[in-house]
C-alpha cells in the first residue's frame, strides 16, 4: 500500500537545521582555542592533529556503540539528540577546569566526539522521518548546518580574538544545549519514522548485504578520506601561504573555507531534485578530486590560493548530504538509523588515518606535495558509484 505524503509543518526544517548547527559547533571547539591550549599545556604544532583525532576517535566509538545496540532505531531520536547535545555541552565546558592536563583535555574531546554520535547521524534520521521524496534537499540543508557548525568556532575566534578563550568555549556549550532543547520541544517524531528493529548483533552487517547500499557507503568512505583532513589543516595551509596574517585573519579565513561547504550542500540538495543524488555526488566528488591534484601547483601561488580553497571548500563538502541521502534510501527501512550510524563510524575511522598520515608527511615532505595524496579517496569513491549511476 502506498504511503500518503505528509506535508511537514513550516517550523520543522529550520528547527532541525539550527539544532544540527548548534550541536555540531562542538566539533572544532578545541581547534578554535588551540593557541591557548598549546600555551597552557606546552604543546607542539602536532597538537592540531592530536586534538582533531581525539574527537574523531570518540565519534567512532560513539557511532559503533550506537550502531551495535541500534540505539538510533530503538530510542526516540529527538530524546537521544537532546541528551547528547546537553552532555556534549557539559563535556566541552569541562575543558575549562582540565586545561592543565593534556590527558584531561584529550579525554574530554574524545567524550565530546562520542556524544556527537547522537547528534550528527541522529539528526539525519530525524530529517529522514519528516522528508521522504525531498530527502536530498532536506539533508542538504542539514549537512550545510553541520558544515557551518564545524566552521563556527573559527568565526567566533576571528571576531572575538580579544575575548577570553573560556568565554568562547562557554558560548559554544550554551549554543549546543539550546539546539538540543529546541529539537526536543519543536520537532516531534516524523510520519516516515519506521518502527525500529530489535537489538541484534547482526544488524550492523545486515545493511551491507544490499548492493546499492554498499555502493553509496564506499562512495562516502572515499569522500571522508579527503574531507576532514582538509578541514583540519586549513589553518595550517593559510599560515603557510600567508605568514604575515595575524591569528584573527587566519581564523576568519579558515571559517570562510570551511563554511563555503554549506553552499555546496544546499545547492547540491536542490540540484538532486532534478538530476538525482548519485549524479550530484559524483560530480562534486570528481571536482574535489581535481582540487587535490591541482593543489600541488596552487599552494605555491598565494594570489590564487584563497579563491582556490574557497572553491575546494564548496565541492569537498557538497557531496556529503547526497551520500547520506543515498545511504538512507538504500538501507532497510527498519535499520535506517543503524545504517547511517555504522557508515558514519567507518567514515570517521578513515579520517583518523588520513589526518595522522597527512600530519606525518608534512614533517618530511614539502607542503605543496602532501595534499595531492588526498586524491586517493575521491578516486575510490568514484569507482564505487558505478552501480548507483546506472540505476
């Protein structure tokens, strides 16, 4: 029997988008106050990769835990989102009292990453429960909010360079808590929310039995090899190309490059309504792969670098919501939450390898020669998408 289409109330999408933006602002909060943490803890330059990877590692553990117990399919998604947003805000704020210990800071950043597992993929499931035919466009807005949330700490740092770093962390925690409350109060369970599956250890593996799902998942994995590594090292690239820039200029520049991805996400969402999610994801992944190759030359041309990075920022993130939409559409309906969570978990495990490898290579190779290696991710992703394009 065909399910009757339900028109979502006007408040639903803006609330989901804001809540996702607010919750994911926790992601790079540590990066935004890195200079102060380095001074407090006596950290070297390698702290950038260390702090970023701590969040990624925590996120992986969180998504694995959520997927193993099928929490996103067994617990009300809005309640799960609320709890994780509030606890993530608390973990972020506790850095204020642990900034004298590198172990304490890394533990709290890892815990924040763990709790982000109940924000990012769960937010996508909430969107999928309200938007069926327009899922590509809805998730385009949602991941665009994630991109802006990720970039927001850099903006806060750039505009408030004179503010105490403690105030910035508290502002981000307050924003996350507000987002969780709004999601719970204003977004009820959607009409397309399928009854969740019961707990089975095999749930995580069952989703990969679908051929189209595997194609979407491996496309996403290739995309993730590139995405967070570029985001993590944008401040490094700008400092390398523009040594005369002050900290505020570097932070604003980093915000612009990362936030540009929201343009790719939203415009790609609209384009998917005409050309389909698979084609839009393929084109954006192809363009970001070309940027990896061109980086060898353009990193040596400061006059071209900033426009180039802005374009790269648009396409490197623009395919992400379409891969999420493809994952949600091709997964078994009763396991959508588990599917989104386990695929996201594997994708972020890949980012740790990529970030750490890039950080190591930057100590032994010329900077312009390093970022071309990110092209291996887009190449793998493009090769995996053949079945989706044929369909």
